[in-house]
């Protein structure tokens, strides 16, 4: 095991896949000199050349569209969008083309591409650089949605996304770029898509979460444990498909479910999880499923205002206590 | 060269047969739309056939092509099976997409036809990416991206022009300028000097030709495709033409000046190619036979489409995705 950051682990996963498969390439703004916003492409252009780490113009629709064309023509492109907010300039290409080509062409096509679009708050980048629109893409047939929370997962899930024959919306959380963690040395297999990770085991309450809220929930669980409340934290890792088996198994045991996500709560993916659990596990529930998400406001700039949007471990612990 | 010239009438006659096949296909598509056999939208290529045929005659089977909503002609010209296309229009088993795509999503990947497209100008960005894949895979294919004149005001078109030139990609952009975008005269909503000027402003060599002149399209395409395949980077051809029908089958095109479409018949490509062939010594009866043959083939395909089975309901749930595939009958 070695210690590395979330960004370094992603770089490692990408490099491994590019070494393994010469048809893997990445395109996006500022991948060469800058090496990506967090160094997740650092020095890869020097190693793999400008045809495989492609610096592009600021043309989001074409970054996405070209990745689709590249996938249809026999390669495995990674479209780096820098911010999920910027990827909104290319939602047409992603939703109308990438997600539907296989279906509307009757199975003649596959679109093995990764649309890499970081989400989340990272300190003062405000309304157009901080959003978490992951729920949007879970609503689109044809797409896979991945939200890694740890360095090891950011390597293993990125490898899985690159090898996947479906278009994958890969949403790293910008607030986690510098987060450190243990990563296996040597070759690792890709992680399976659709399999959650149990962060910590518990018997009294299940917290289901993903991305940056995993660490927050884990911290809340430690506080609660000291207070005698045993919490099981599940990191979904992928939102489509989501690991219903793992969540149902846990909720059958604990009888209580709290879903926590940074994205706006209204219309968020927590609603889907809540509805599924309520419909299918009602008799196992000791009380209503609860959700915690962001307020339905644009992400503000000023420190106290941004903090007003964010969800803290203390708030999660307080919400958890309301079950008892 | 002498041999080429000797072969020219026979070669052009083959292309003419393909134009007739497209014409017959489109007439049948329209008739069956009005008869209620074909649902949705049918955008006919009638009057524009020389462009697709003249260009595709200069492509190899493994070259790629992307199209837009008026894509039947491009598909047939590239070698897609018109019988499977007719079955697709009828929504039946055996259709190019098994009945899941319909008219606007005809594709035949086995002949490099990467799809018609329901979103204007989206084929442009897909094409430049496919061209990047061609380079990465060290292939000597090229890709042709067909677009209508209405598409030139969308951002992806302009982004893709820039992109193709920046990376010197093997793309032939073909703008089929029928001068009308749905029901709006394109020049009334287009600033500047038009499509060729836009391409040239990015450093992309562009030519404007009479797209209803089959021989001219053929000659021009041969030159441009040879330049592109030789590593010359992207090219653009603006092929001037005229849409003899409405935007789609049920559009009566009442926005046109009286007599305009009738006058255009004089310049339409099938009639002109026919006149040239007659001058070269092809007989009237050979022409008549070719027309009857095309119509009979398409009539057979229509009958086949009537007789083909409807898709099994299970097909609605297949080919969505491998990971997280839908479960039939469930919300999820």
C-alpha cells in the first residue's frame, strides 16, 4: 500500500489503462501543460503524445461530440469537461447522442466513452463551478453514473469506467482532489460498477451517501458511536446502477435510513433511494426514511454563505439523533 | 484517362441507377407515410440525389459517413440495404435498427454509415471525433459529414470546423444547400457570405458547385477526397440544390413562391443525368428499364415491410446499456 491523493490515484488509474490499451485517449482543455485542474493528467502528454492526451479548444459540445465519434469509430475516449457545470454546454451530445446511439441504431453501435465532469464545492468557486447535478444523469437511459469518494476508488472506478462499453458519467468531487488515502501498489483490477462499499458497520441506523459526503457521514458516525448509536455508512460509489441489494440488506438490519448528499435535496437522488426503500421495505422500517441535501439555492460565494449551504458532520449527527 | 473516359457512361449509368433507387425509395416512403404505414416524420431527399450518389461513388466501403435528418439518400448511396431501411420505416423486425430508430435514425455500421441524426449539426462533432480515432488507429479512411444549410448557424458546426482544421483531420464536410431551413429561407437568417466563406475563415479550402450536376459532384468529390486521403486536412463542399418537396412529407411548402418548384424541375438531377446519358448513346429503353427496375425493387421492399413481423415487446428493453440494464416491466 502507498499513500496518495485522490487526484494522484486517478492519474495512476488512467496511466495504467493507457498503457494497457492503445485505443484509450483523453481530450479536453488544459490537459498538457497544466495536467488537468488537479494534476490528474500531469505529465501524461509527455509520455503518451499529443494524439492521446489532446489539448482542445474551449468547445465543450465538440469535446463531448468528438468523444462520441471516437467511440463509434473504435476507440475509448475520455472527455474531460473540467467542471460538471461546463458539461452543461454538452448535455445535448451526452443525452441525445452518447446515451442513445446504441439503442436507436438497434444495437449496431457501442459508445465506450467516459464523460469526466467533476462535481461539488471546492471553496469559493460559487454558483457556476460548484454544482452537483449527478441526479440528472441517473434519469437518462443509457448512461452509467459514477461518484468516487476515495483515492483507491478513484483509481479502480476510473479503470472500470474506461473499460465499460457504455457511456459513463464520471463525477469526481473537486473537494476531494487533495484527500489522501491508501492505494494498492502494483496492478489492480477495476472495481465493479454498481457495487457499494460499506464504510463502517452498525446496527441502529443506515446512512447512504456518496462522494464528499462519505467522509462527513463517517465522521458523524464516529461521534454517534461515542454516544451509543451504531451507524452503518454505505458509500454507493455508483448512482446508476445503485447497489439496492447492499442498501436493502443494511436497512433490513437497522430499520432506519438517512440519505445524505451535497446536491440540492429537492429532486435529488436521495428521493429515489427513499422511495424504493419505502415501497419495498416498509414493514422493516422503524420510522420514515429521512434525507439531507443542499438547500434549493445556487451555491453562494462568501464563506459564511457557502457554509450555510454545506452539510457538516455535526448536522448529520444531529439529524441521525432525530431517529431515536 | 482514355480508359476512364470510355468507362464513363457505364459508370455514370450505375450512379444514375442509384439515384433512381433513392428517388423510388423516397416516393414510396412518402406514399406510405400518407397511407399511415410509416409513422413519425419522413424527410425526403427528392431533388438532391446527385450529391449523395456523386460523393459516395468516390468513397471506399470502409470510409465513414454521418448524416442528418434527411438521411435516406446518404444511407442508400453509402451501401445500406434499402430493404432493411424500408422495414425500419415500417417499424418492423429486419429494419436497420430493428424498428427502434425509424427514419431519422437510419444507420448501417457495416458500410460505415454512422447514422442519420435527429439533432441538427450534431453529426459535425461526432465526425471530427471519428476522424481523430482514424488518425489514432493509423487508418487511411476518411469521414464525410453531410449537413444542411440550416445547420450552419449552430455552434457545433462552427466548433467542428475549427476543430477539424486545428488537428488537420480527414473530414469532408458537405453542405447540401437547398436554400431553405424547414420553412425559413436560410439567407434571411444567416449573416455574412455563407457557408463556404465560413469554412475559408478557418483556413479550410471550400468549393461551391451545382449539386444537381451529377458529373460535377463526382469530379469534385474525387478531387477533394483524394486531397483529404493524401493528408491534406479537411475540405468543405457546398453543393447547391433544391428541395423539390416540403421539409417533411406532410409539409405542403406553401411558403414557396408560385411556380418555384415547377421551375426547379428543369434543373433537377435525375432529369439532367438522364439527358446526359441519352447524349452518350444510352437508349431510351435502357433508361426506362432502369426506372422500372428501381420502382419494382422498392415496391417489393414495401410489400416485404407490410409482411414483416412487428418486434417482440422485449426488444424495447434491449440495447440500452450493459451496466444497469433495464428490467422489463419494472420502473427500474
